C-alpha cells in the first residue's frame, strides 16, 4: 500500500520555512527569498525541490558550501551582460540577484545575459525564468550541478542534470519549460528504488559501463562518481542520446565556462568548487510589438492543444499547464508532504528551538 | 548487397552545383552562396542536405515557393536585433544574409538576434552558426519547416524537425552542435524503408495513433499530414518526450512567432506560407576575455574526451569532431554520391543544356 501524503496549508509551510532559514542564520530578506523559491516548487508539484530540501541545505551550510552571511556581487559587466560571483552565498539568493540584473538590463537595453560562478544549488530553474516572464520578458535559466550525467559512450559522470528553463508570456497560461537535460531527473531513480521497481533500459549506466537495471547501481554510482544517468535521448545515437549530451555541454559552457567557474565534474565535496548558473531576459519588443507576438503565440499553442490525440490520449499538455493546475490545487487544498518528512520537520523545529506551527489532521 | 557510392571530386561537384543554380536563374553571387551551403553538408557527411537536393530545390522553384530573383530585406531592427522578411528568396540566400546581420550587430554591440519569416529550406542549420564561430563568436541557428513532428500525446504533425545548431570556438576542433529536435531525422526513416528494416518503437506514430513500426506509415503520414515522428525523447514522458516537444515549440517561437511568420503546421503546399529561421551571434568578450574563455572550454572538453568509456566503446565524440574528420576525408578522397543520384545529375545537366563535368571512375 502506498503511503499517503498529508496536505499541509501553504501559508503554514511558508512560515515554517522562513522561520527555519532565519534560525539557520539568514537575514529576513534572504529567508524570504529562499522560502519563495522552495514554495514555488512545492506548489508546482516539483516535490523534490521544495521544502523537503530543508535538511539538505542545512547539511551544506554545516559542510561550509553555503555561507549564510555572504552576498553575491558583480565581477564584470557591460550594458547587456554581467558575470556574477556568487561568493558561495545561498543559491536562491544568488539566482534571484542575478536574474534581477538580467531583467533590469533587458528593460533598459532589450536584453540581459548573466553568467554566475561560485554559487550553490538554486532550486527549480524555472523560478528565475518566470521572474522575467512576469515582467513580459522571455526568461531563460540554466544551472550546472553535482556530476550525475555521463557523456554518450562514456561511463564517468561529467555533467550535472543541467536543467534548461524557458518561460514565455502566453494566455491563458504562460509557457513554462523546465527540464533536466538528462533522460530523467535523479529523483525518479530514487522513487523506483523505494518502490523496488527496476529501471527501464536507457536511463543509466552501471559500474561496468553496461545498462543499469538496479536503481542502487545509479544511486551508488553517483555517490562514488563511478557511473550515472544518460543524457536525454538515452545511451546511444539510436534515440538521440548525443543530442541530450550536447544540450548538457552547452549548459556547462553558458554557466561554468563563460563565468570562469567550475564545471560539474569539478564541483567537489571539499566545499571550494561551487555551482554555476546562467540567466537571460529578452524584451520581445526587440522584434516588433510584444502584444502582437503574444497573440500569435497564443493562437499557435491553442492549435497544438486542439490537434488530434494519440491512441487512448485525451489531452496535449503545453509546458506549464500541469504546474499551473497543481499550483491552484495546492493553494486550495494544501501541499502534500509525506508523514516521514513532516516528522523530520517536527524534529528540526525542536532542534532549532522554534514552534512547529503546522496543523496536522486529527 | 549494399550499393557502393562513387567518390566525386569536391571541386567538380562545386562547379556542377554553381552552374546548375545559374541555369535555374540565380545570380552568380547567389549560386555561389547556395552551393557553399550544400557543399558544406556534403563535406560534413550530412548527405541528405547536400547536392542531392538539387532536384528538390528545382521542384520548389517550379511550384513557386522559391523566387530566384528575390532578395531578403530588413523589416524591423534595433542595434541588437532584426526581423528579416525573406521575400520567398532561396533559403540559403536568406539565411546567410540574416546571419551576417547578426554577426555585424554582435561585433558592434556584443550580440545580434535575427528572426526571419517568408524564407525557404535553408540546408544544414550549422552552416550559419559556424559563420559566427569563424569570427570568434558564439553562433546559434534554428529553423522551422514542413510539419513532421507530433506533440507528446498527439498524432497530428504540428512542428518541423526544427533543428537547433550552436557553434562555439574551441581547439583543436570548434564545438559544433546541430540536431533535429525530433527523435531522429526524417532521412533515417527513408533509409530504413529502402533497406526494408522496421522502425524501433519510439521513433514515430501511425495513423491510428499507435507506435509506427513500418517506415511507410511515417512516410505516408508525413506526406498526408496524418501522423509523424516523435520529438526527441520519444512517445511518452518515460524517456522525456515532453522535453523534445518543448524544445521544438521554442524553435517555433523564435522562428515563426517572433518574426510574425507561419508556424510549421501552416507551411502549406500552396506556396504562400514560407519557412522561418532564427539566428544569434554573441561576442564572448561580453563575459571577460574571449581567449581565456576558449582555453577553459578546451580544457573541459578534453576532460570529457579523456573520461572513462562505456562497455565496448573506445571514444567519446565532442560535437563537430565526426564532421571535421569527414570533411578532411572528403576533401582528400572525394564526396561519396550514389550512382542513381549521379545519373539524375547527368540527366539534369542534359536538361539544363550544360556540361556534366564530373569525372567518373573507369
């Protein structure tokens, strides 16, 4: 029997996270920012990147990866670009700071491109691209990360899951694309492991350089950096694995190379080599009338939605729609959290000497 | 027994193409441009996009899609962007014109973004991104096309194969990524059809909305617009089909939506609705020192090449390496052309009342 998640009120969860991050030592402003990013993930249904990461961030602070009092700063800039040194501050604080620079430059000059070095895990990529989209701009956000993805024909993890997020204003729902350039997110392997289900051939490679079937092969392989997940498209060129591999190299270039930061294969556990990001904001008025462009986009996306369906399918989802529906449901009915995670949160509250403040069902 | 291709001298092939395009009615300059793009494909080993397309272009001229005397023009511009109206000129002529605008703007302002409407088939995407790369810039090139790709959970083709090309200066070989956002290029289905081999599950969908196994299901489905190829990642979300779908929608946005042109599903056979492109050139000096960035990139790519290999694999290819090796081989030993294609070319020469000029083996 599957364990039922408990629905937790979003405001209570928000308050809990803010109070916890303040106890971790963050300023009020930074605690607000970090919480906002985590709650966006919780509300959009990206449960692996939401408040359940509280513990992960605490460990990263203890290890010295994250410096709670540090702030990012501009290392180099032009009217349309910047290099930000994250200064090993919290990834969400760095990410928001850098995307706001991109937005400001786009509003003044039509475009803003910002690359970032020495940051940390920044949560969901699309939080930042949506910041631009909310201002009527096209938003792009990418990050490298801990090495988990192997090159096509390789077995050593050399890239992160390296997500690419692109947000473009649209009605009735903004287009919001946010995908790992690996064939699947690492969280999906963990889920299969918990459920005791084998992996489909094509998700990853084992220590021997062959198809990984046992989820633990990937989990251990990533922990010890001996093997990992395949890029989008799988293990070979038959289904385009070299395409996902290329997308993930491009993310490394825009994040780690342009910023003179560390590529994913060097994001070592020693706390020195940080994570790198890339942000871009583009004003559609660079190409004419933004309203007319949006209207043309709306028409096309509706044509795609309305087009004929595959066997036994009744709906074509445009990127961002599933998330928008989950967002509304979770605002109305609460964020589903597993009992074990809630227990961890309650213990965390005790350790931090703060009120738990989350109402559990009778 | 497989039919052996005949190696044709590249200079002779170049001369043949130039003379043919002049006979089609193109100016000397335009014939040179078109030939240069086709020969790049021939030399890089992208045989489906090279001189064997002579006949396809002739048909498109006859149908009135391509207007041989037309020239593209700027419809709207800012210091960092432009919208180009292709004016239904030959795609290669439009593409080179638009990318040169992007390069010029990048040299002056750091970046150039150019979207294009009312064009035609422009050949290989990376020809244009390499133009920027040859100038030390980061080059991006995309195009929409005839509808052949279905949305995730859909069966009606709503997108083109919508390639994305990204070229970034590197030593010893420039990084040169050029991939369709479909799971495979359409040409691979044609090859399987000729060889009488079934399609692997995940390449495409048939008229009934189920997995296409017979190559003819895809070939007919595309001709009659009833079904088509899946996006990169395949038919479902299990291997990330929604990711390829999203990439192909982004290509539609940058090409057809930003330019106020026609999306792939409207690129009708009536000759009115043209193909749309997108080009971008970025000066790496926007982020510091271009030489230092290139050196950092070289180091990382070499680390990837040198990393451990999968079972029975002895080499990891960085994007552009295979093409560079083929380029050298074909310059030295000739471009392989199938006897049937050579026969078509010989007939074409007769029809156009021009010398064949290609030396065949004894």
